[in-house]
C-alpha cells in the first residue's frame, strides 16, 4: 500500500465518522423534540389551566389524552376543578 492509498483510506474513514456523528446528532435532536411533545406539552396544558383556575375561571378543564401519570394528573385536575365549582 502506498502512502496515497493510506491517505485516501483515512479520508474515507474521517468522512464516514463525520456522517455517523451527523446521524447521531440528528437522532438526538429528533428524540429531544419527541420528549418535548410527549411530556412537556401536557405539563404546559396543566400549567395554563391552573393559571386560569387561579384567576377565578371555574369552568376550566384540561384535556390530556394519555394513559400514564400525566393523564391521571389531568383527570385529577378536572376532578378538583369540578369539586371547587
């Protein structure tokens, strides 16, 4: 193997590593957006509804379509709002 062939192989490996790192970064960005959408949006809805309730709007309800703890928290919020009303 000549030095030029070795340099070409090294360049190829550097490019391959760069592509792999780019794919990993893209995956992390997409994963972060998914986490934001799945977790933070329902929390934001609860926060907004809590603020509305504290301003005296007793008809405020929250709609969280989830079968996990956030959905349970939304149901509990609605029960609390109903009992206050």
